C-alpha cells in the first residue's frame, strides 16, 4: 500500500482498520441509510449516507446516527466527529440545505462525497462551503471519472480524497469512461507528475471482494468503495425483489449495461447528458431495443411498480424494475451482514497483498 497515503487516512479517520486497505460503502440513494453506514464504520471502514439529489431529510439522518452512537459508540472516533460520510449529487442537491444540516448537527460528518456537478466551479463552491460549515472537521471527497476531471479537482478544490470511478460501476457514471484497471494508474501517474500525488485515491467500479481490492491497491489506490456488494447486506434499505435480482445475476459484463432507459421510465430527470446508469438488463430494456414506444414501456413499468417485489420478476422472467448494479454482480451469491463483508474483503485483500 502507499504508506504515506494510508497514514493520512488513519490520521483523518482513526477508527479505520490500520492494517488493511480502506473499505467504504458507496452513498447509494435511498439504500445507504443509517444502519448500513454505521455498520460499515463500526467494522473499521467508512460508511456513506446516500443523500443523492434530495437532502431534505439529511438533518434527521445525522441526528439518528448521533443518537445511535450515544448509546453504542465506535472506538477511536475524534471528538465532534460523526464517523460516517454523506454523499451528494451536486447537480441536484440543495447546497443551503446541506450546509444547514451540517451546521446544526451536534457531530459533523467525517466526509462529504461530491459527485456529478454541472460544471467544475460547483465543486469549488461546495468544497469551500462544507469546510466552512464544519469548521474544517468534514473532509472533502470528490468522485471523478476522467483523468482531466481528477486533475482539475485536485488543482481547484484541494480534496482530501479522490474517488476514482471506472466504467464497471453500477448506477450512475459517465457515458464515456474506462475500466479502473487503466484509469486508476493513469490518474495516479498524472497527479504525481503535477504535484498532487499526496491525495489518497479510493477506487470504485466492479470491485466486490478482496481480490479486486488488492488489485486496486497495486494500481495505486489506498482503498476501495463498494456499492453493489452492499446491496446484498442485511442492513441495506432494499426490497427483496431487488436483492434477489442481484443474487441471481451472473456474467456481469453481459447481464448489465449502461443506459438511460431506467431514468426515463422512472421519470428521473436532470442528469447531465454525459451520465447514464448501469443496471441489470430486463424486459424494460429489451422491449425498448425491440421497438416498443416509450409511453407503452412507461405504462408497463408503472404496472410493475404496483406489483412490489414481483416487479423484479419471478424465476428470472417478467422483470421490469430498475436494478442498478455493477459488473461484479456475478460474484455475489449471498446476503451478509455489512460488518462481515467489510472484514472479509479487507482480510482477503491483505492476504493477497502480503504475497506480492
């Protein structure tokens, strides 16, 4: 591991495991709530609340987490720090509401993860205001999907961490992007050459186990973030239908695809045109490919919503509901407690790294 990078992470987040790569849970909107995020942090990682584009309940979530910790604290957490992060989708989230939630929180979130700005100046504004609202207690994580955006974020925002997302990631990401195996080392090299090599990198996209984690560390990361793997955790706020669809998927490079169809059918508007979302392919996607008009496809989608868990199909048939997942989905075969996932991935990664 990059020793200096990992040393800075353990200094900023002293509850994390000191002997393994950093494991974090992605801020999945509506799914990453207080139980999941606290479980990840309690296991020596960092959990991120999924603020997304709607942060109207962020104050209550921060209060809920604070209350949980008052009766069951996590060791080695600095005073005034809430040992979880918050993820926000910059193009849609309210900056004033986010700042108010941070200012009014008794404990300040350990980090705010910024993603998908409409322009790079938004990242500067958010970084500045979050630091001011927390008296510099909240660290700034910025997710990037290109080498240029990584350099610009490093140059203009002085981020504490850059989350380097590759094309294998589930959910929303850049339409045009590269696999983490080539993207991550290029970012590492460019930042080092330009004088920003001190910034720790966290890899995201297609990583679901210790093997992928070890590979990411060898490529230049100090840790990783997983979303898809935590969909199959007991603490995830997820329907049985969605979770079962994740467990039954295989051959992730074939069974998932980046598309805008699920955004359009759900009426999720506002995403910049440079973004789409990777999900498990189902009838909604194939019907559009076969010529079904969008109005009819949307009608069928709305009917599927009314079916609850059956909207994700039965025995592999009739699925229409959105199932965002990355290409690593085929490696996930069971639901586990989030803390067990963190420990297993970290320990497996360390075993592989000790052999290298």
